[in-house]
C-alpha cells in the first residue's frame, strides 16, 4: 500500500475469488494533478472517462473513449498504474496485474 495524499491504494478483492489478487506495482503510486486528456484536447477529440497515471501524472482517456490514450501511455512507458478521475469514483487499475485498486 502507498499513500496518495492522505489516501492509501490497495487491491480490490472480488467477492468469492478463488485466490487473493495482488499487485506488485502499487508501491509506484504518486499524487496526480488533473487537466484533461492532452492528446484529445490537442486533436479536438472527446472522452468518456479520464485516467491519470499514478507514476508520472499523465492524464489520458479510458479504453471506452475513441483515443484510448491512457492505455497508449501504459504501452509506451510501461507505467502500470492508473486511477479514474471521474467525480465521486476512487478506483484504480494495474494494467500488468489486471487488478482493480481502491483507496482507503
């Protein structure tokens, strides 16, 4: 677990999971500042949801958005952790371990 501001990130354990899910990358999480998906803003595109890289703070659009820039950021940099920037939501995702993270 690592603090982001005053919050801590941990793996979400799905109900009834056969084994405990883990993430070996959660220690890389850092605080994030939000502006928007820079690639979509530059090209005039739009997004469904924004994700912020918890390692460097880059903001990109989610996989449901036309650009999928958050995943593109992961693929290009290897930075495995991202969190949603949707108001009222606090989940995160590890692209490598394919697990959801929660703040708590």
